[in-house]
């Protein structure tokens, strides 16, 4: 994401004087492939800083549980802790935080009572049988969280 964003993201926004929003829901594949929590965290910050420098509004996500790997869960929790520390201020909406310089808001999906708790990926109401991808019901919760962030960004 970091290496290709200027071409694959920034160049796609028209020079229309409008503020554009980038949703940064990344790091899962890094964690799954064994990239360290620190490197993944730094990549998220680098990506967010570059998008902010390009004039975009940035919403970053914490990671949700997935699969059955204990090492993924440990790394996910560690990464989410690092991200939350950068966003100390709660907003009017559940699971939306602010405070960091590299993103406008943090959608704390990893703290969502339905999707974010360890083991949530086993609930087939919200997760598909692969325990990675969500069902429409799961994505509806994500959409509501994103909507709340948008309402704060674009009142």
C-alpha cells in the first residue's frame, strides 16, 4: 500500500478543491504473513501521513479477529493497542476516536462488541465460514461505523 498509493490512490482524486476521504483498513495481510507489529504500525502511520500530506482526510481502522491463528490474535491485539494509544479522545459515536496526526479518525472495529471481540469470527451471522470475510450483516456494522466517522468529518 505504501509504495503504490501515490499512483493508485492520490492520482485518482480529481483536482476539484474538494476534500477526499481515504479509508485505511490495512495491516491484516502484514500480520498474517508474519510482518512484525512494529513494522505494520509504522507502515500504517507512513501511509496515513502521506495521504494527509496529499490533502486527503483519513479514517484508519483497528483490526478485527479472523481465522484461528493464536499468533494472529496476539499480533492483532498488540497492533490495535498501538493504534488506540494514538487516538486518546472519544467522540459522540461508539468506537470512533480522534487525536493522531496521521489520520482524522480511528474506527475501532477491533473493539466492536459484535465484530471485534476474540472469537467473533466464529459467528456465522457476521463472518463467512472462512472466518476471514464478513457476511452482509457484518459489513452492515462496518458501514454504520464508517457512516459515523463521515458524519464527524463532513457535518
